[in-house]
C-alpha cells in the first residue's frame, strides 16, 4: 500500500482532529478501494 494512503488517516487525526471512529471509517474505505482497483 502506498505510504500516502497509510499517512492520510494519521493526517486526519493530527491536523484535522477527526474522531477515531471517523478515522477507522476512512481507513476501511481506503482499504476497500485499494483492494478493488
């Protein structure tokens, strides 16, 4: 998986102060898209 994809949820947590449940949802969506590309 691309390092940009792995870094995006961390960016949301640190810079945007997104809730953990939202971070998990973003990660799940990214993993789904990565698997179905």
